C-alpha cells in the first residue's frame, strides 16, 4: 500500500482505481441510470453550483 500526502492525491488514486475497474458505458440503477462518466460530470457540476 502506498502512502499519499494529501486528500486530493487519495481522491485521485481512488478515482483512477475505480475508473480502471468500472465499465464507463454501463448504466447504474443506484445513480439514476447514468453512465459512470455522466454521473461524475453531474456530480462535479452539482458540487460547483453548490460552492
């Protein structure tokens, strides 16, 4: 297990791991039938709008 200096590095490492494992074209019912890349885009837009 590698050590990460910041939370941002940990988030990036986690995202990269999930991105490698997930099928970007498969829709997921638990996230409103969005594809993983669509869900991530929506989540980022929602987060930016909230700030």
